[in-house]
């Protein structure tokens, strides 16, 4: 019983950490996407004062 409770507590902490990380990653990715709109992959843009390169886009349609 003790192992079950410890396992559930550990899983709840892992879930919370993953949700916290995803929450904070979103806005930066959206800003980069907005800055790279209309630019080629590899072009340099400034986002929040940092120089970043535009990633490749996968425009493959099925």
C-alpha cells in the first residue's frame, strides 16, 4: 500500500512539471513563429532581444 501511494505521488509531480514546462514554452514559440512569418529558414530574427534563427517549416500536405 505504501509503494502505491508513493508511486501516485511521484506521478502527480511528474505531470505537474510537464504541464508547467509546456505552459512556459508556448509564448516564445509563438513569438518566433510570428517573427519568422514570410522569411526563409535560417534567417536571423530578434525575439525578446535575443537573435534567433528561423526553423525549417514542414509544409507537406497529405
